[in-house]
C-alpha cells in the first residue's frame, strides 16, 4: 500500500515530522521554501505556517490534495490563485488564548505606564518619575468575542477591570459585563479606557475601527490591535495619535507587513509596535500538534471529506 507524501515547511519541520510519524504517511521536512521546492512535486499534503507558504511552491505541487495551515489565519491562502479550488484547506485554532491575551495585557500596561519613555530615560541616565496608572477599575472593551476574548476577559478581571465587548453574534459571554451590538460600537468605545481589537478580518470588519470610532474614544483612551491590520483605519489612527485625540496605541498587526522601516507608526512616541507576534509562543509546536495529528488520522480514514474544512468560497 502506497504512503501519502507529506511535505512540512517550517523552521521546526524535523520536530513535526518526528512527532507526527504514523503508518500510511511519508514525511519530508524543509526549513525554508527554497529547501521545499525540490520536494514539492511528489507531495500530496503540505503543512506549514500559512503566511510563509509561497504561491510558487503551491504551483509546483501538481499532486497537492490538502494544505494544513499551522496558523488560524489563512488570508493569503484564500486569496492565492495558485491554490486550486479543489484542494482541501484546514487550519489550527483554539489554543491562542494565552499568548494573545498576555500580549494584549502587556501592551495595555506598557502604553498606559509609558514604558518607552522609561526605557529612553534609562538609556539617557535620567531619573524621571510620574504617577503610574492602574488597570484596576478601568474599562476594557474587546471587539470580537471569540475564545481568545474569553481568555483575555479572565485576565482583565483578575486585574480588577470592567470588561465589555462588541459582537452581533453573542448576547452574553463569560467574564463580559456588557455586550454592545456592532451598530453601537461608538458607544462602547466612548466608555472604554482600552479598546482591544480581536475580531477576525473580513469585508464586514474592514476598518471596523474607523475615524468615527476613534473620535468617540476618550482622550486618555488606548487602542490595542492584535487582530489584523485591515480592521483599523490606519490613516485615521495616525491622525488621532498625532493630534493627541487618543493617548496611545499598541499595535501588533498592520495593513502592510513587515511594517516598512519608514512607517510613521515607528516614530510616534505614544505607539508601541510589535512584529505580529500575538500568536507566537515558546510552546506553539506542542499546542498545534494535537490538531494536526487528529486531522492526519481523519484524512487517513476518510480523505479530505473527513477534515474540518475551511470554506474556500470565503474571502479574507
């Protein structure tokens, strides 16, 4: 009986290949797209981080039947013309709550307490002190109430925060004190000390945080975007930050990534930029492994039809 050829593209590809070893599969590992290219022609399954799967590699895989993304987001794959519509597509999700939530809390604390200014003083040898704002008794509003938001709500409540949310799909959620429909997002933004964007990106959520939402925020308000760059109108955000209409922003995602070196976001003193690290963790491989293993077992029994497929008609 012939084996299914699986190509793993990842910096830890050898680890995945060893951990996933099972009858009926033959695994090949590549750390880079360049290493993967000579192995592409025979592969029927491709495993890798979606943003790092290039179109030319997919185009070089005539036998490809299934792509298993190691990420939740598959925006680039949904838009990739080189990926035939009949190819099955699955992703990894449900385990990003801890790392995403900890980043959100880090950005809230760092922005509110003006950590960059402290670091600048440290490097300059200055000893400046100012009152340190607490998270306790502040209101955080989370736009998008999925599983990550629930985890974040738990952390925020541990800090003594009031938690609200914006969602059209839920009327109540664990740890959320009040939920606003999207039609009332400006009301939610107006009472929030921190506005955290966690909604999935789609045509409907494009620029869900626009100039009107930013205008509704408090002058002391801080925006945290750990969702997708397209969820926020970046030009409107730049204007609000430059003019001091909001206090600051912690941004992990951008409309253009990597963020260009000359981006004005890099130069604003009230902005903290992180390089799309929200989903990363030192245990990411261990988190993703059970999902990939379960999908491989399902595929072995029932082919692509047995997989939890992403609807290929969806648009990023």
